[in-house]
C-alpha cells in the first residue's frame, strides 16, 4: 500500500507520448495510487479521456490557464493541508517502487541528492548572490534538486512564501529577472533551502533521479520487468527527439509504451496512429523554431545595415532610443 496520497504528473501539449509512458510506469508498480494530471496548458486532443478511461487518471483540481514553464508543479503545495504527493515531469518513468523512498511523518520534502559546481548552480538553479541584493537573508544553497521528481506535503508552504519572487499572473514568471532559472525550478529550490535553514521545514535528500545521458548502468527493461531494478525515476530531461529509438534507455520507453496500449482495443493501431501524430507535431515545432530563428536573423541583419554596420549596443544610447 502506498505511503503517499497522490502522484501528480505535469503534462503539456508537446509531451503526450511521454505522459502515456509515465502513467504506464506508475501503474506497473502502483495499480491503485491516485494519479492526477497537472495541466499547465493545452493537452493533446483525447489524451485526458484515454487516461481516465483506461488508466484511472484524473485531472488535478487547479485553476485552468497557461502557467508557463513548470509553474503548475507548485500548485499541489497549496492543496488540502497534509496531503502528501510525488511530483513527476511527464518525460519520466519509474524504474522501481519509488514511493517507498517517502518517509512519511518525519520529513515534509524528499528530494534528489544532487551536487553541482557553482557555475552550474547559477545557470540552472539560482544565483544566491544576486538574490541577496533583494533578500539580505539569502544564503548559499545547502542542497539542490531537479524538480522533475520530488516528494512534498501540502500546507507547509504558502503562496506568500513565494510572493516576492513569483508574478502569479498567467503565464507566471519569476522576479526579479536573472535570479532564478528554468521556470519554477530555481525559485522552488531557493524557497525550500531558506525554509530548511530556518528550521521551518524538514528535508530528506535521497538518490531519486537517473539521468540517461550519464549512463544506465544495467538499468534496462528486463530488470524493470523482473522488478529487480533500483527504485529510481528515469528522467529524459532536455532530450526530446522525433524518434526515441536512439535515446539512452529507449528500451524502457518502449516497454512502458507497449504496456500502455495493451489496455486499448486495437492497441497496435492506436499506438501507430499516436506515434505518427506525435512525429508530425514534433516536425511542425521544429519548422516553427527554424522560421522564428530565420526571422530573428533577418531582423538582426536589418539593424546592422540600418546602423551602418555597427552593432546597436555599441551605438550611443540616444541613437538606440531613436531606433526604438
């Protein structure tokens, strides 16, 4: 029996295929734990209905809207007081009984035990020295964790704890600019670190994350199927491709995708159609990105020509103002 109340999966339009494999992995180990989608924007058509019908997955009760990158994952913090939960990005799968990591009653949060050099901390989490300009109590982080997988408890933190740092209008963003990185990841790390230093929250650090680019080390579909794999969350962060066959750990994704469609009538046909739709959507996004870069490049060239070949940032401030 699960020791937590709910597993939340952050889902978006572009991650439908990953959302399916993520849910299948949860149900492989935990058939009965409540699973809810955190919808931070539009979902692929039919996804929510299929997940509810075949996998008993509900939509989380959070305000509808475009949350921006990752911010919807903060909403469970403000849910029913005392509710315990696991947050997952959709591009993850469970390799083992991860929920057993949760130590109910002793800690408010359980996070991955991560170590990074200071330059990386500033690049993907937060720059505490910059934050200190606005909060004299800011200190170097005692721990860091990727927010694609973490355990939490509702009612321990409030929106007020984040208010100096988050603009709650949608799409949400962090304030001031340049302090916090990667959507909600930097600011969540900062707030929990500060609260832990004050003794207001209890945080356990444990090995949770398996990042495929660093090697799978024998963690494969056979080990997962035999239930001999370690209890880790495999996270393909930043590894989106139109074809998943060449990704490290691709056999895990294929294993859980096969299990996902086993519950569907004509499951193979459903899988083929869904994979084709996802491929076309990825191609459209890539073309759009290419078009945007081309337009930006054209605008940059136009500015250089207008400025007589001189970079705008090297021109006198008054000249730049006239351009604007």
